[in-house]
């Protein structure tokens, strides 16, 4: 079983991104620090995207990974809100149907003939 390590802290990632932006190549940072050059490139790309430095052409297949953290948080909040509104709408439609039957405005399901 491969040995895994805990994720790098956000502060560490920020420092590595700052070093890359200062001109140090990811390959050199890989030799000095532990993360791979590919990981460092991904951290820089994500930081650029979150800070609005770079816009990426997003295919539908990779749309989930192209969202910033704030966009992901907002999407999750909107999905929860949407679910709650659907539940409330269903409750209200059942209540309207019940009240309509109780007041006689709508005939019940059985036919009188």
C-alpha cells in the first residue's frame, strides 16, 4: 500500500506559488521542497484562476474543476436553497389541493354516476 501524506497547508501552497511568481521554476522547487512540479503548476493555475489572473476555456467535462472555491461554495448554497424551495412548493401544492377538496371547490376523486 502506498504511503500517503497529509495535504499541504494553504500557507505552504501560497508560499510556493509566490516563489513561482517570483521566477523560480517548479522543477527547482521540487528538488528543494517535497511537492511534485505538476502539483506546483496546478497550485499556480488555481491561484491564478481564483485571483482573476487567468481565464480558462472550460469544457463541460471539466466544468466542476474549473470553479473557484467561492463559486463552489455558492453553488452548494444555491443547490441547498433550491432543494428547500422545491420541498416548500410541494407542501403548498398539497395544502391547496386539500383545502379545495374541503371547501367543495373541487370534486373528490370518486364519481357520482
